[in-house]
């Protein structure tokens, strides 16, 4: 499920000023996005999804015009991710699974909470204020993002009243249950942030892996060149990326397609039938569902289709069952 990890979020530092219409929730969301890129901060946050609870520290600043970031895992295996410009250093213990997941290193709960473009929500969501609250000892204004149809989830947001930074978010299922929760428990802003907090912790036995973000990008495969297509999508979803990769284990091709409506996202992976065989199945962890399905490909050979994303199970199953092989152009 980490294969569709999205890019590490950037913050440029320093306070911004806001002169928006307080009565327009869309303006608040726009200001939230700008606050996220314009504010320096040092905060501790918790992230709950499914059966997992994580606690992390995030520090964002700009030093001498260069973007700097430090992400520290506070429970579980000791991990730190240090960003300086386009270079990322991952400080891990030997044997840490993240060393084999280079594509997902710059992602995780912090990125997941902020990568959604709430300021560009489509007509398929409603947006309203619903009172005020308090998060990390700061006054917050609450917003509700409600789906207009049953094929996607909703969101609840707590925005800092003075800076409009996102302090808490919840992903909500169709019955109002909370599938995912992100929340700062304490936070320092602006001049309160000390640049020394960007320095990694010295720890015996750790190893450092390096990753250059710019080198990880590749030319996407045009949709017209993909050999597979999705015949049904919920309204508002469009293809964000497509690629053909080689599975590291046997060098077989894996066709990958990513879709998003700006808030929700899912990925589809299509590969030859594994040597050990496979079956249709559904599993869920918090907001993330994984659905596998067998579909006929060239010469009626079976292929394994896997969908992973933040969708209601009926929506995910309908998408998977609509996927079919398209003859070579």
C-alpha cells in the first residue's frame, strides 16, 4: 500500500498575512494551503489509521534560501528523514523495511494529511463551516467537506484561527465513522522555531541512505499507450499518472495507473498471474482498501489486478471489475 506514496510536502518558512473574506470557506481553504507553504513550524503530531497509531515530529524552515525539513518517528523503529533542498537523507537502523521502499521514503502520514488539494475541491463535494474548536492549545475554525455521492469519503478540518494552518483532519466514512485522524498535539510557529531543531539526532548503529527527489521523477506513459483501461470511474476522478514498471522479483511488467479527484486517490496495478496463483479478495486498513481481481488479458491469459486507495469498498470493487485489456495501438 506504500507504492502510491506521494511527494514530500514542502514548507517555505515565515508568517504570512491574510485578508480573506471570513465568511467564505473556500477562501479559508486557499489560505490554509498558503499557510502550509509560508509558515515555519516545529510540531509533534499523531496519526491514526486503521489499527495503527504513529507519533512524529516535523520541523520546516528555510535556511539561506534553501528549503529544510526534518521528520522524526517518535515510536517504533528509530527513523529520521532529513531534507535539504532536493536531497533527502534517511537515517535508519540496519534492516529497516524503509530501506527497501525508496519510492515511499518521502511520503507517510504527514504527507498524506497535507497532499490533498482542499482548496481545489470539485463540485462533487459540499463545503461548510461547523463551529470552532481547540487543537494543540490553539483556537481553530472547523470546516466540513461532504461528498455529494456515496462513492467517496468526507473530511473534517480544524484550521488555526490566526494563521489558518491545518491543525487536525479527519477522514469520515459514509456512516460518519472516523477512518483516519491527523492532529498536532503541540506546535511552535514562526520565530519560535529554532533552526537547531533541523539537525538530526546522533544515534549509534544507524545508517544513512540518500535520495535525490529530482532523480526519482520519470516520464509518464501516455494514456493512449496503456494496454489496459478503466471503463468506470466515479464522476470527478481523472488519471493523474500512468507507468509501466518492472517487478524487481521476476522482471515482469507491472502496469500502474493513478487516479484522483483532488482529495481522494487510488492506484491500479496490473501484472501477469503470479506463479503461486492468486484470487479475488478485499482487505481494509482504516481508510485504505485493497481489492484484487482476476481479468483476462492477451490470449485470454489471466492477469492480477490490484486497486489500492481511499475509497468505499463497493466503489473500489466496481472500478476493478470494469478494467479490461485494450489491444495494442
